[in-house]
C-alpha cells in the first residue's frame, strides 16, 4: 500500500501524529489564552506577527547548523525546544516581560522545527506516492485533533494553565522518539542555484501564509468569542471539526496521485473561498460558528494535500531540500505576519473580525493560480 510502503515515512507520520496531539491540546489555545489573559484581539494578532517576524530573522541559522549536524538532530532539537513555550505561556498575564520571553522561545523552536521537518519529509518521502503519504499524515493528525482539544480545554478549565501546558510540553517532547529509527539527511555546504529553484514554492507559501492569517489566527479568536470565551466549548468545537474531517484527506490524496491535481486545485480553492465567506458571516452566531469550524476541517483535508504535494515534490527535485524550505518558510512567515498586522490594524480601527477573515480571499486566489500552473492538465501525473 502506498500509505504504508515507506517505513521511514511511517515513523515520520507517527511523530507528526504525536506532535499534532500536543499542538491540538496546547498550541490551538495559544491565541485564545492570550486573549483570556487580557490582551486585546489586535494585540494578540500583533504578538503572533512578532513571533513570525522572529522566525524570519532566525531561519538562516538553521542552514549553518544543518551543514554541520544534518537534518535529524535539528528536527529533534526543534521538537523539544518548541515544547518549552507552553510552560512559559502559562505564566503570561497580559503584556509583560514573560510574554516577550514566550514569544522568543516560540520563534526559535518553531523555526528549527518547521524548516527542518518540511525538508526532512520532502527528502525521505516518495514523489509518486506523495499525495497518499501526506493524506495519511493529515488523517493521523486529524485523529489527534479529536482528542487534543477536548483534553486541552478540560485541563485548562479544571487543572489550570500550569498543569495543562506542562502535560502538553511532555507529550511534544515524546514525539521526538520516532526519530531514533529514521536516517539522517546530510546538507551540502554549497549548492549552486538552490534558492532560485524555490521561487514558485516561496510564492505558494506566501499565499498560504496570508490565508493562515485569516483562518488560523483571526478565525479562532472569532470562534472563541462567539462561544462565550469558554476553553471547554472551544475545545469541543475543534474536536467536532476534526471528527468530521478525519477521513477526507485520504480520498483526495489518491485523487492527486492518480493525476487529477488540476481538478483538486479547483475543488480545494473553490471550497476554501466559500468557507471564508461562511466564516465571516458566522462570527456572531455560536451555532453557525461551530458548523463553519467543522466545515474548515473537511476543506483543510482537500487543500493541504493539494498544496503540499506540489511543494514537497518541488523540494525533492530542488538541488537542496533544506534551502528550498528555508526560502519557502520565509515566504510563509512574510505572508502570515503581513496578514496578521493588516488584520490587527483594521480591527483596531473599528472593523469587525470578519474583515480579517475575508482578507484570506486574496491569498486563495493567488494560491489557486499557482497550483493550476503546477498541476498542468495536459500531464497524466501531478509530478513526473
């Protein structure tokens, strides 16, 4: 089976599933916890933009260390270091020095983790089964997303943030264990033309980052407020969404590997645009917001395999997968930070949260154009 044939990818997906459990029990509450601590919605978005800007500045250091150590040690380091942000987050009470410390640690950990993870997955996965492998990963992550928010919301409400976030940090550290069974990937000291090959990937990730500003950062704030600022209700809504979307990605991944990437781009981006409008209209209605959130899980299972199949296969063909993802992750940070700052300014000026969500439409249009250009309909396969 294409889903299970690559044992290294299976271990990477196991890691990702455990990591997703921590992210869904703690990371999904990052913005709303700051909101609950007394920071305004524009302030939360500005804080996120600060973290993303820090990632942009720190990322060149990843290449320096990867040349010396390889990808696997840095990925394990990023996994463990990013876990430290959660105990620090529990100590944040408004705009204080502890907020700054938590943001810096989050920037460093996330930079090392995501840059090396994408390069590692791209290098060790199979181009001809990429859609299957990503879809299997996302389905496993969706299962984690069913359990994580329920446990995280309950723990925050009953045990308090210190115990809840300490448990999250421990689970994330455990997610590094599967790396004991995976090979290292060596990074060359010099690779001519490595960054030039990443231009399309940078544009794709910049568009995706802009989309994320509306859907990953503004939308959870709107959902949390519509649910009466309840951690439990918020966690349950996220779990319901994950339950709805758990198996959808498996279907589309096979669709992409069968050579229907162009059709997948239409379906994913068209559905994403409709979701954006639906979410913007549901920001003041708890029932509609829960439904809109559940729809997002389904559409993510359509969109992520379509996007990441294109990006990972370009990275595997690039002269250096790590340099490719250093460039593309920088594009994501730029797009997302810009979107968050513009949304923060609009909301601070009196515009509703729905305005920040609707900004995502511009990114979806750009992403669709780039994906259609990649999935040439005259080809019989998405990535030869």
